[in-house]
C-alpha cells in the first residue's frame, strides 16, 4: 500500500519561505511522476509543480520563479521549496504520486497560510 505523508506547512508572513516534504512508503522509482497540488477555500484543486522519474519538472505559471520542486531518491521524499510567499498562496497543499501502473495516490494535505 502506497502512503504519502506531507509535512512542513504552517503560518508564514508574506515574503517568507516554507519547505514542504512528502515522504513515500515505497521506492520512489515506483512512481513515474510526483507532485504538489493545492486547494484554496472555495476553489478547485490546482497543479503547483510536478517532477518525473527522470527529473523533468513542470510548474504552474503562478508560482514560477518562486517555488522549486526536488526529490531525494535515497530518502524517498519530494520537496517543495516555497519562497516569496504571497497571501494568495494560502491553501491546503497535497502531495500526489502516479505509479508506473498509472495508479494515483494522494497525501492527507498540509495547510499553508500566508498572512501578516
């Protein structure tokens, strides 16, 4: 059973930084892609960033230049470094992973609040 556990959310002032982590319960090579999505109150869940097994990254336009997705294969963990945070980045952030068998898994979510 694949489990994804997120951590690192919290309250931060505008302009601040946070790093989210997503630890998987199985080898990271089980996944063809891993990524982060977010859902703000009253809005649909949206893509933030993804990274493939080959290391190719993809970012939403709204966070380009501010967020960086990376992975540590040895720790079976994917990170999302978030800099220059804005109030509109406030959301629940979810880790996602798609396996080589095209099975889709989600973490439980971690709250990020950007407010002064």
